[in-house]
C-alpha cells in the first residue's frame, strides 16, 4: 500500500472525526444556539441509527462470524459495548454540554494511547518504558492546568473535565479488552457488534424526553446527527480498522496529534464564517494545558528513525 494513500486516509478520517466535536456542540447548543439534544439524548440519537446499520451488516452479511463471537465472548462483548457507546459518549457529551470547548474535548480524547499504556501494563503485562511514563506524567500536568482554567458557574470545571476524561478512559478499557479478541477474529466485526449492542443498551432511554427531543429536530439538527451516525461512526470505524491493518504501531501513535489541531482549525473557520452559529472561545490556561498535554503525548510516542511502511 502506497504511503500517500495511507496518509490521505488518516488525514481524511481525522478531519471527519475532529468535526464530530463541533457537531456535538451544535446539537447541545453550547455556542448560544438552540439546545436540540442534551448529552443523554445526543448519545441515544447518534447510536440508534448507527447500531441499526452495524447490526444489519453483522447479521445480514457476516452472520456466521458474528454469532460465533457472540457465543464465545458474551460477557466481554457486553462490557465493551457499554464502554464504547454509553460510557464514552455520555462522558464526552456531558463535558461538552457543561462547558468543555470542542477543541479541548478533542484534546482530552487524545489521552487514549497513554491510558491504554497504563491499562496494558496492569492487565496485559506489557511493560511501559520510562519515556512513556514520563510522557504520561507530563500529560497529567497539562490536564490539571486545563481543569484549573475556569471558575464559577453551576458546575465545578475541574469536575467537568474529570467526567470528560472518563471518555478516553472508557475507550482505553474497551481497547484493552478487545485486544485479545483481535488476534482471533475480524476487528471490524467485533467493533460493529459492540456498536450494535451498545445501541440496544441505550434503546430503553428513548421513550419520554429523548423521543420528544428527536422528534423536534430541525433540518440542521438532522444533518448534524446524520454526520455523527454515518461518516463518524459507521464509516469512520471501518476506515480506522483498515488503517490499523496497514500502519505500523509507531505511525498509529502519531495520528492522535491530528484531532486537536484539526478541531481547533475547523472551529475557528466556522466561527469566522458563521459567527451567529459558532463561537471560538478557549481560555488561556486551556491553551497552555493543551500544549503541555501534547508535549506529554510527543514524549510518549516519539520514536526516532521510524517511518510509514
């Protein structure tokens, strides 16, 4: 596979994923627009269509393999589904609804490689290097600076940041639990089964306020929701799985740097083009904390002499 194809695919994927944080904020009304969905409704509305598509693919086109995985790993799959869908997305949505800007939320999710490193050391026996431990410590300092960026309001901002950080923690646990299965089964089938089952878990929340929120969505709201469900979730996970088959681990590590700058750039451009709809507002300490987090990530994943192959 040509390097430029892999680079283009990774850039395109993270361009799509980076704008998911902005779509979340748009639906949550964090920029002063109408609140179309709350953080619970956002998770339900996004994953019901995504899980339906994934279920159709698994049981309509890969039924034998899907049933085999269901029978072999029922408990593990159920826990992974809880972590990947309500766990990750409720934490992220809560944080964004309560004041974490889209670029900062994007930055917080890049903690996944460092959290996976810690969890893999504890549960999989993968010994972390001193450089990665130092990188993790630096990133935690950056998170502390971000958490101290705002004061006042109905919610303590450090608590909001801590809840938001449960999103990458949930995804990291999901990743560590999925790793043993990846060597024995198709990663895309496993991922789509988790999405399908995760959607089933949030289905009971649909009646009542969430259903009324969804029914009241206007055309821009439906467009943002469709963007989150199809390109970001169904197609995005498929492309990510494809990239993992072709990129070395060191190169995959570097892709975490794409999300924050792309989210920040997109939010800045949208706020300049549509100031009545989007607001670009990041506190000074959030800038400083973000830079420290990225330094920690760079320390942890940087390897000299490695290239795409």
